[in-house]
C-alpha cells in the first residue's frame, strides 16, 4: 500500500498519533511534528474535530472541552506544511463530512476512527476523494469490519479506483490491558485482502513493537512531548520523544529479523550447504561393469553427488569405473545402458 511516497510493503509505516495532545495550541502542535520527525516517525496524525458536528448540543461541557482543543482550518494548512518540511506524512481523522473537504488538499491519507467505521455517509465522502484510507477496526466484530471494508471497495469500484485500504486492529479502551490487546487479530485481518496495521492503546511500546511480528505494516502510537504535560489523560497514555525513538529502533530491528516472505537459500547458508547435504554413495566397493543394486547404496555427507531421491537413476545401471565404498556416485560414474532394476 502506498501512502504518499511510503510503500508499506517495503517498510512499516510508523505514525505518531498527536491527536489532541496539542490541546489547541498551534505552537505545541508544530513542536510535536518536529519532535516526532526527529524521533524517526514516518507520519504524524491529528484529529480534525468541529465539536458541534460531533456531539449533541445537550453535551455542553463536552463541547466546551473540545472547543478548547480545536484547531482552525488555517491551522491544519500550516501544520501540513510543517510536516512536509520535516519530511513526514500528514494524516488526520475527520469527524464530520465538512472536515473531509477541509483536509482533502492536505493529507496523504484519511484515518477513520473506531467510532466511525460504520458511519457510512462519512466513508462515502472520504471515498469520493480517491485517497488511501486507514480504517480503525475497534468496536467491531468480524462481520462488521468485513462489511465496512466491502462498502469502501464497492464505492471505489464504481469510480474505477483503488487507492489503498489499511485496516488497523484496535481495542477501544484507554488503556488496554495486555490480556486484551489480542494482537493475533492482525493476522486474521489479512483475510480481508487489506494492508494490516495496529493502533496501540496499551501502556508502553511493547505491544506496538510486537504487532509488527504479528503482521502489522502500519503502526500508530499516541505521541506527546511530555507524559506529565497536563491533566489531559491522553498524555499519560502516549509515547514521549524518547519512547518514540525507541519504538522506531525496535520496529526496524523486528523488520530486519523478519526479512522477506520468500523461501530461498540465503547467502549466509551457502557456505554450509554442501557440507550438511547428503549424496548417494557406494555402500561397498563396486567393480567396473557391476550392476548397481539398492543394497549397494547409502547416503552420506557431503553433498555434491547425486542427491537423495535420485536412486532410480542409479539402481540397475552399471558402474562405468571402480567406485570405492563411501565415494559419491555421479552420473558420469554410470553407463548409459540399464539392466533390470534389482
């Protein structure tokens, strides 16, 4: 899956989820982008929220809190430019249809939150942009997430496009107990034919690192400049710059260990290949012209002669020369004519 200039097939995409940890302060948001980039993140992600389009007017206290953290359209434009200069991808989660339009010229991909993975009008509006989608799978069972993926693909199919769909395993609890992280789901998500990922809500970075071994090609970790920045609880659940740097280091290390899913003889194996393989060898001294029987054969290291499994090429043929016990048998050691197999 390609997101901007990043190919998740080649390298795990590590997203620093800034979310609302900027607390509505544009300068802090800029600093967070720059520090995430220095820590090695590939992308930064925000949340684009217009409070009145997200919660009921009866939730006045919630609206007031969200307004304190709200960034303007101009702020997001500026932050996308900061991200570009810092060399990281800019991603955001729109929480209403109007915000999809605001973000369209700014983001490399859209993220859809777990709360909205069944919000069909939002999915339809995002699909119309033709941009990649990262769909959080929290709060769903298998039937529900499969239905959402199918709907997105149907929308793209009618437009003749397929910009790329990533599904991020997510458990929507804050924090997630280790016993409920359920990283094994990441492997199951491959059955959907999507790029798999993980959005981490556990404490620490261990689950995010392990998710890569479980098959995640996109890893999203909440990010803050300081876990004790304020009483806003997301800070305590987030990785600080030192944590993010360590997460990046360990994810890249896991990638190195995982290598590529191509089974082949590796360069480091070649020096020992022949020494540990077996050859078909003479079990006893064979005279020239002697018809070779199955009882005349055994199998010993090193390789280099005819390999095990090729006995039918030997049995019933005559030795073209004397072959000493323990010597490997080669094609050239046998005459062309074959007698009745014995």
